């Protein structure tokens, strides 16, 4: 390649310079947006983003040059024999004659367009100016390298002494791969790391004699962090990029950001290791006037103010809606230059948009599952139904995710791989597999409808209606009478519940084998499963507004339950189909059916069954007729209204993951944090109506706990005034007024409710509203007399302070409740300490949290392991991998089964619901110990980097939870490839399909979240 002012390479360099102007502007804009979005990200993540931006910037001139450069074509030779004699004036050189050389060329598909003529004369000048500037800056960098090397040679390393020994010990603890020497110099004012091949930490001479030991250790930790991260090598690359692209402001802005984040990473490690953020900030402030030489990684690198604010948990800068200088520059440059300098495509069709990666990942997962042979059906367990077909369930789950991501073609292709066989109608009452098959078919038809194949889905819906509605006298009579008995028991149970008991425990597999009249009862699970499929199909039709098919299903379903000895079953089905018709759009027919259901209940004999059925109907009616549902609740006995209101809220809302589920058994469920209203606008209109009925609940305990839920939902619906008024109207509960085992929280309910309101308002950006609620919560918390209740209230308040950005206030609350928790008896002491430690990790730092974790008991070990899991995750995200591994190893030791573990109890899983209360004075049952060991252990091993070892023998359900946790951890750490390795390593085909289904959920969730 010839380089001359008129060569193709020289001209291409000129065009490259111009293209880099807009490319770098676009990179600067993207980096600035990323910086804004990553304010709360870890320093390591921000550093990675800044480095990625600089790498992209460094690659841009090379990519642009490759795109525009085209060498001159090779000369084509012509034989003289083929050339006729020429006149003298036209003669060329004797012998072989060459065609005229081609002019300097750009590729035809990249040639400049006509409107570029204004800068054409500058094209040949630009490369010279560019190369001159780059050469000067590279010479400056070389001079810096020489100066640093001279400084290193002039210093005498300290081989002995406490500082040198401490430096080597810390280097080993940080896992640095190279030896580092240490020296003192009176020519430097701040500690620094110099050299790349032979690194040396240089301290000011005063550091060895006049500094406190803690300050020296902080300085050494900072410089050793640079060494472990290879920051001096990164700095050398950075100066090369600055020299190469010196002319663009984005270069200097990105370089400054990278330097800031590099220092922030080391600052974070120092604070995490020492726990003394204030002392470290003072050290930086004292060194603020020092100046570093070239190629050094100094402790006082600027901007010092920003670093100190970050260390003390303050924002990088206040949030503003005004564009920053880099953003404004990037927008202007991109707008002006892109129009005239954008590189044409290489002939690719711009309309051929590439599919999102997540969609391709899901298709790949579907192909893997579809290619697996169907495993032989496992034998049916003696004590219940057989497991479902994981292969089909996985494919349906993937298809559902594809529909959500708008990959309809992929969803239909996935459905084709499911191959679900339609069972015979006669088999529906005789085996679970037929019921499973119908369940799969209903879900597949709904997915097909949502994927765009509406006619195909309708055809399948019609066939399902005929299948489920086909009469079978031998099956239908016993099945409906079984449902009648089940409904009566359920209604009586609902009616007889205490005022605030939110748990409904029903084990249909333990029913008697005969009814009251001695008639053999159908298998309860089979009978209820058949009827549940009717309701499931009705729900699918209602959501898709298929009124005609829904009417056909309702006719068949009501005919099935139209039996003289099953009035309750008939009323419940009238209510179900009435609600579905209203949701589908046929309000007249739907409300007519729900009215018939209420009339049927009104005609029942007085008693628990009648009252319970009325409350069941009221809760299901709420979604279509809230006023009617509330009227029905008002007619119930005052002692039964609270339970009906809680069921009503569940039907109006949706369940989401809550922030207060505790693996240790301290389950702070105040305000039902799992519940969220589906529609905020409707919630603002509906919640005051529900409040009016809630205030008529006579029992103060039940009324306070339900008002807490309503106040939190009002705050979530942006009704701050209403939320505060509701919280203020709550009765003041006292634990002392309720002797005996705890069934929930008492004194803490009201102050915690104000804290939850503050949390929601802080998340919504309402600082004033959050502050008002926080002040009231703090006032009430300080007035709580019961120690445990005060600790619980303080935990919720500290979390709210943290969410609002008030870490100093959160630390003060934690400092207040910590000694109170330490004075409690076990097991509540360790459960409270575990909860406090997890809050301290966020608010008070690693050192304080570690002290609290050390105070947690070693038996059963789950409390301490759970807190260590939180600590290890925090350290890993902060970039301190070694400390994270150390914490995770401690957690694994705590998880080992112990001789003192409680013995397994029967049916414990069934006795705990999502909103149920776990008594913090009762030891964690064995089933839950095994569950949490199986959940925590894979994540801890992933942090340590060790292969998984089974700690305890697990039942299949525990094994699947553990497998799901392993897949999730692998997906977070290594993406689809690593998670797929975990899934495909499972030997059992059913469990392997389950693992892939779990992975598909993570792929879709992550894509939708982004």
C-alpha cells in the first residue's frame, strides 16, 4: 500500500477523519446516556461501560478506514501484437503497454455524494494534520514512560519493616498475581502505583513516620487494587487513544469518566475492606492538592469532590433535565454530520431487521426440547396424581414467552413441536393424564389465538367445549355430588375463620371415601379437576371476547350441574359463568346468571354454609360488580367481613414478589407487600369504597391489618392524602393486649404502614410525600414499647429511609434496634439479627454487617447463611471477588445439616400461605430448613466457583427449586450458554425439561424488563 498525498490510502485517511467526527459524537451520546442510566450501578459496571465506550472509540477510525478504502486496481496488460501501428504522437513505451492507472478510488458503494464538494479540497490536508497531532502526543506519552522509569530506578525499595510486610500480606489477600515493591519518596505528595512490568507502590516520605497505621493501610489497599485490576496498563492504552483521537471532545470526556470510575472502583474496595468511609474520605481530602506524574495511578486522582461524595453514598451529581455538554455536542455533531457523511450500507437490505437475541434464544430452546423424545410416563404415585408432562409444559411455557415478545411465528412453530394428543371423553373421569392433556390443549389454543391463528384457535376451542361438555351419566352424578360436598366444606370453613385468619388450608386428598348418604365418592381431585377445566376454558374464552363459544360452554357446564342434590355446585357455576360472560362483553346475560346464583344462596337454610357461600360469591363478584360485592359483604356478620374483604382484594389485584419474605422465618407481611392493584386509575376509585366497609370491621386487630393493606395500595395508586388518612385512622394495637403465641404483628403495624407509604412515594419520585410519611413513621416507632415490635417497625423504617436515599437516617435506626435485638432470646434473636445485617449491607457498610452476622447463632445455620449470602452477593457486585468468595464459603459451612436439626413434620408446606404469619418464637421446621438450604446453597457455590455438592436428600419439589436456582444463577453469571450447560447436564428427561422451562422464563423476563 503506497502512502502519498494522492494515493488511495491517503485519501481514505481523510475521509476516515471526517467519518470519525460523527461516529465519535454518536459514541459520546450513547456513553452519556449510559452514564445517566447507571447512576446506581456498581463502580465496576460503570467502569466497564466507560472502558467499552473508549474501546469503541478506539476502533472507530480503523472500522471507518476499512469501510472507505479501496486499493487502486491492478493494471491490465495488453499484448503488442494486438495493437495496430500508431502515429508517433500516440506512441507509448515499447514492449508491453499498460492501461492508464485508475485514479485514487473509494468503493463504488461508498463513494461520496455530490453535496460533499464543500470539504473535498480539505481531504488531502486532513491526514497530515491528524498524524502530526498524534505524533506529538505519543512523544509526550513516551517521555512520561521514561520519567516514571527513572523515578522507579532512583528509589530504594523497602524490603523489611512493618509497612512492607503489611503491603505483601494485603497483596496476597487481594490475590495479586505479581510481586510488588514499596518505596518512599519526598518528591511525591500522594501515594501512587508506578510501572507495569515491575510495579512499585510509592508513598510520600511522611507516610512512614507521620501517618496513622489505618491511613497507611487505606493507601496501600487503594494502590494494590490498581495493581490487581491492571489499571496502569489500562492507563497506557487510554493515553494511546487520547493521542490517536486528540481532536474529538468525546475522547477527553470518555477518558475523564474512565479515570473517575477507575478510582471509584478502588475506593469501593477500600471502603468495603475497612468499613471506614468517613476516615477514607478525610484521607482523600487531605491529599487533594497533590499532582501525579504520568503513567502513575495515584490515590488523589481527580475529581476528588465527586469521589468523596460517592464514598459517602452521595450522588455523582444532581439529577437534571438539561443536557450535559457532551450530550449537546454529540446531538449537534451527529445531526449535522450524519446526514452528509453516513457510510452507505454494504448492500444489505435495511428492511431486513435482525430478530432480537432473546427471540432467537427462545427458538433455540424450543428446538432443543422438541427434539427430545417423550419420556415414558412415570408410574402414578400411591398418594396422589402423577407428575405432569414436563416436555409439553416447557414448550407451552416457551410459546407463551414468545407471544409476549411478539415472536408469533416462533410461538406457532413451538406449538407444532408439542404434539398434544386429544383424550377420549370417557377417559376424563378415570385418570389424571386425560385431565392433563385437556389442560395442555386449553393453554395451547389460547396461545395459538394470541399468536394470530384466530380461526385455528376457535376450531380448537369448539372441540374442547364438545369434549368437556359431553354427558357421561356414570361419571357426572358422582362428580357433581363430590363437588357439592367439597363446596359445602369450603364455605363452612370460610365462614368459621377468625377475623384475621388469612389461611385457608384444604387438602382434598384426605376426604372420606363415602358421602353422607353412603354413596361411593368420586376421586375428589379428579372431580374437581374436571370442573376446574371448565372454569379454565371459560376464562380463556372470556379474555379473548369469544362470547358465542363461551355461551355454548356455559350451557353445557350448567346442564352438567343441574342436579336436584347439588344446589351449591350449581350456584357456584352460575356465578363463575356469569362473571366470565360479563368480562367477555355480554353484561346482560352475565349479570342474569350472577343474580340467579345470589338468589339460590339466599334460599339456602341459615348457617355457616350459606354465609360462607355468600362471602365466596362476593369475592368473585368484585371484578365485575364491586358495589354488589360490597353490599353482600355488608350483610355478613361483622366478625366475617374482614376475611371477605381480604379475598376481595386478592381478586381485584395481582400477586407480585414482595420485599419482606424472609428465609429465616421472620416474615414481615405488614401491608401484604405481595399484593398490587392491576389498574391504578381503577384502584383510586375502588379503594375508598372498600375502605368504607373495612372501617365497619369490629375486631381492632383485623381492622388495623386490613387498613394497612389498603393504605399501602392507596400510596401505590398515587393517592398520598388518602393513604396518610387511612394509616392515621388505624387503631393502635398493643402486643400486651394479646397474650399467647403471636399470630401477626401488633404495635409495629401502624408505624410500618407509614414507612411503606414512604417507600412507595420515594420510588415514585415524590420526595415531599415520602418525607412526610417517614417523619410520622419515625415518631410512632420511637413510641413503641414492645421491644420486638419496635425492632420490626425499625426494620421497615430503615428500608424506607434507604429507598428514599436517607442512608444516615437508616443507619441511625439500625444502630438503635441492634442492641435491642441482641438482648432477645433465641430463636427470635438470630432472626432479628439476620434481618438487621441485610439492611446494614445496604446502609451501614460491610464492616458493620459483618459484625452483626458474627453474632448470629450457628444453629440451625440458615439465618447466618442467608445473611452471608446477602453479604457475598453485595461484595461480588462491588468487584471484591475474593471477599465475596470468603463470605460464601462461610455460608456453605453454616448450611451443613446438624444433629440438632428438627425432625420433619407432615403437611407443613400446606400450612403456610404467601400472606400467612410465621411465629418468630417457633424454631424453623425441618421441611423449611431443607427448602432454604437447597435454595441458598447453589448461589453460594456459584460465587465460590465450586462444583455443587448435595448437602441433604431432597424430595422432588425441593430438588426442582434447587435446580431452578442453579439455572438462574448460571444465567445471571454467564447468559444463555452457561445456563444451558446446567440444564443439559441434568440426566432425568423430565427434570431437564423443567430446567429449560425455567431458563426460558429467565430469558423472556430479562428481555421484557429491558
